[in-house]
C-alpha cells in the first residue's frame, strides 16, 4: 500500500491543478493522498471534493512543513501502508514516477528513502542531492562568493560532477518529492517538528542515512517550481536562519565526525 501527503499554505490552485492531474493520470500506482492544509481558512477544501482518493485535513494551527507531513505519515502507518510519498504542491510530472520508485524500494529493502531526478520547468536538472552540510557550505550556498572558490565548492557539495543518470546513495535528499519506507520511519522517527520549515528534510535524510540507504533515482523525473523564498522574503529568511541554528545545535557547528565519515563514503562511490 502506497500513500502520499501534500502540505498546503495559501497555495495557488493553478499549481494544484497540475499536480492533481499528474496523480490522476497514474491513479493505479497509489492508494490515497492526504492533503494537509495549514492555511487559516479551509477555502481550498472545495477544490478536492471531487477526488475520491484525496482526504483533506484542515490544520489552521500551522505547525510547520514537517509536523504537518507527520500527521499524514502517522495516518499512513495506521492504514498499514508500506510506502509514503512526501510531495510539494509545486510539483508535476508526465510519466509514472510512483510505480518505478516503489518497485526499486521493494527490490531493495535496505533503502529507507528515495528521490527522483528533479527538473526545472525548462527541463534542466536541479542539483538537489548533497553532501552533509557544514556551516561553511550553508554560507557559501547563500553568498556564492568569491566565485573562483564557490564554483569548485558547489561542484563537489551538490555532487554536480556525477553523471545525471547514475543511481547513488546520497546523505542529503530534498523533501520536495520523497519516497519513505514506513518500516524505516518507524525505527528512526518522522520529521523533527522543531524545524518549522527548511532543514527538516536534511535532518530526516541524515537520520535515515545512518541506518538505511538514501537513494537518488534519476530513472524517473518530476518538474519542480523552485522558488527559493528565503532569498527574497525577510520572514522566510528569518525562518531559514532559525532552522539552520536548530540543525547545527543538533549535529554540531564545527566538529562533526559523522559528517566527515558519510561525506567520504559518498564521494568514494564515484572513484574509478
């Protein structure tokens, strides 16, 4: 059994139309979608009424991205689902992404978490698998200067040098489209709801990587409307800083032996 969750907050219905059409085209690949709406008003509920496979949950307390997905993940566990997809509302796709990903995880029980190839609307690849972050890497990604240092750094940190069609084990996967093995989630725990938004996917991916493989699976792809709100909105940038502080308080600001170990293991995959 495979379920899906989508978390909304004052979401554009044009985006939702593209997303739900994608799922409708491949309805046989999953069982149920939990839509958790963190908006103050439930005006989006009417949008989903005609879809039998969608369960709408109004959640106006808005506890954050990870905490809202945790509500749906818990319901999937209660449903006795085996797999659960976490999906952003700004996603759409034109091929069966769900079936091949579930089949791969079914054939590889040591995999706890997966993501497909993520594309921009123009078809270019978003470089979302990463090494475990340090404070230096977070600052470099934000400021991108000096360019002669940044270019070499980002090539390695975001694993841009790896062939686009290679399946590999990466310690950081993006939360915009993620497949979770619920048996693994029961052991390592769901999202840490101390993160309101940002870094919660990195934290979950890292905890999953400690005990399971966290796989980048470019055999299938989805389109993602990358907004990078923290770079343009002061409120979101403040949330980003708070989440960064939470992450490094948890895993270490400067000394992190596990980060060194996992990053070395990741890079060793690509040595010939």
